[in-house]
C-alpha cells in the first residue's frame, strides 16, 4: 500500500471516530436517551440489520452495471475518488472503516439528529432532516448525495422500527463493507 492510501485510512478512522464522539454531546443537548437507544437485542437487531442490508446489496451492482445518469455519475466518483485511494486498502482496512462508519454515523445521524429532533419536529420531519443531512454529508456529487439520502431514509426507518441504533449500524457497516469490496475489488476499472 502506498503512503497516500495509508494516510487516508488513518484520516478516515479519525474522522469517523470524531463523528461518533461529536454525536454524544449533540444528542445529550437534544435530549437523547443514549441508554435506551443502545439497548442490544441480539436476535432482533442482527436479524433486522442483515435483512435490511441484503436487498440494499443490489445497489452496488446497479451502480456498476445499470444504465442511467445517476448510476453513471456514481461510477465516476468511484473511479475518480474512491478507487485510487481506497482500492489499495486491505479487506481488513475496509472492514475497519465500515464498522467505524456504521457505528459513528448512525450515532450522529439516527441517534443524535433523528432521535433528538423527533421530540421537536415529530418522527416524519426528524427522519427527513436526518436523511437529507446524511445525503449532504456524502455529497461527492449530486448523484452520490441522492443515493445517500435514500440510504439515510432506509436506515432512519429501520431506526424508527427497532428503536435502537444497533440494527441500522449493522446494516450500514455490512453494506459499506460489501459495497467497497464489490466496487473496488470485484469490478474492473471503467473504460
């Protein structure tokens, strides 16, 4: 692995950790009951998390193979930004960043923002605000932001359904890991 890829791995780990740490005081400020949101129901949370993830795994295939401007624009991001650096990461590094992103981003967007805003705005508006902010924070281009907003909606609905962060965190981490493997390892660079 080259120095740039190694540096970006550590920057990514630091960034995801910072997001997770920032979620805590933001959530407390918005009245989030972190103890309630982090209760682990292993059977339910694992089953729901993986059941939600499985159909989402069609998305990386669609990004790579389906026609249409949105998918073409996301492929361009993969080729221009992600493959040159993340494509040099080991599977272990991809798993590490996926786990960190799953936990930290779900704590921030679903726990602190969606959970905290639900009491102020109601569940539908809180879901919408958290999903749009999730999309905007993934705005590598418009198409990527659009797909991330949709992913935010799915994760937010999962959060509403389970009342815990563990199921959407598992969905998020598993999706990120398999999407990275597929797009960066199991596909050839676009011509």
